[in-house]
C-alpha cells in the first residue's frame, strides 16, 4: 500500500521520505492511524485520511494495494473551550498568548507525563514542538507549533485555532485575570520613577502583580496590533 502525504505534512517525515509517497507493508492488524504515526506524522496534525478516495477513520485497517491520501488538519481548527497548555520550551509564546488574553497554562518544570495529565484534566490543547509527545496515546488534544521564533509561533497558533482575543486582560506571569486598581492601593509596590510617571494601573487577581503601560508598552502594543489586525 501507499501513504501519500500532503505538502504541509511532509516536514514530519524522515528526510529520505519527504517526497511524500511512502510505501508500507500492512500486516492486516495495524490501524490506519498507527501506520501514519509509525512514519513520523502525529495524528494531531492530520485532517482526512482517504483510502482509495473514501474517507476512513484512524481505526480502519487498510490492506495491500490500498492508496491512502493524508491531508493536514483544516484551519481554523475551532476548539471548545479555547484553552491551551504549553510545554517547557515555549515560554515566550506563552507570554504572548497571555498578552492577547488567551487562557494559557505554562510551567517551566513540567515533565511529559505531567503535561499530559494536566492537559487532559483541564481540557487544554497541549502545544509543543515535540513530535513524540504528540504521538502519546493518552493525550486527548495536542498540536505541533510551527516556527522557531516566538512571533512566528504566535502567528501559527492564531492561524490554526483563531482563539478569541482579549488583549491586556491576563497576567503574562501567571495567566490570572487583570483588574483595574487605584494607584494608591499599589503605590507601595512601585519604584519612585513609576509612581511619578504613571497613573493608570491593573493588578492580577491571582498573584497580585501590578501592570502599567511602561517603556516596553510600544513593543507589546505592536504584538497586539499585528495579532488583532
């Protein structure tokens, strides 16, 4: 049988197979999903699988002579609830998603097993660049993040999931919700220059961190403008 992968999926194949056409000897017992993942493509990245032109589920058992066309997941991929968990290597992306008001869990000391347990328990999509992690059978929802730079990764996540955005409403440090706060209530947390220069503040309802539009505001506003535009 032949597995034929769409262009967007060929990056997951070993270099020698990136033409996209992969011959497979089916054993009669392995499912279609197992065979696709056995050549390196996580099912989280797969849309339709067409066996001789007919859509089949991952549980289907193909036979000799079958031709399988494997397509990428359709974008935007709407998920409910629109919540995410990022692995330890995506801290900069986590801060950008939180800046945009996207519910984003992140901790830099979680191992793979802990990530899967948390993602499943909290109904979050696990975002990662670890293909092996996405092929773990116990993971209910995950996605591969494309791009090396945080800005490119952000663009990929927004393009794929199109989550609702609410900029400036979440703490970039802990993901808690921000609330307006009177300056007098947080003056003791501020340096002299900040107290003198700014009057509008917000505070995280979870960790208590104070926020204001400081010198870094233009850079953050640019991230928000590009995302919402």
